[in-house]
C-alpha cells in the first residue's frame, strides 16, 4: 500500500471486506490478472472510422426574406 496515505483500515477489516493490496498477490496471481486485462483490452475492437469524413455541424444563416 501507499506509505504516504494513512489508511484507517486494519488487516482484519481488509480481509473482512475482501480488499487485497498488490503485496497480497502471489506472482502466479499477478500473471493471471495481467492475462485477464490483456484479454479485456483485445476484446474491445478498434474504433471504426467511416470512410467519408463528416464536416462538423454548422447552422446555416437565415437571411430575412426581401421586403
């Protein structure tokens, strides 16, 4: 955990709420979490861009009809 930030949590509270810090994970668990993150990133496809570039919306001026 971050030593700068004072945590009011005790180790009993952390385990009761199911909160784990980076120090609590084993090397195998960290590898497994990294693989899951990489899978999630791969599942999200690249942004599909339209071939036609669209111009930004601009309101046209309304000219007053001739009197």
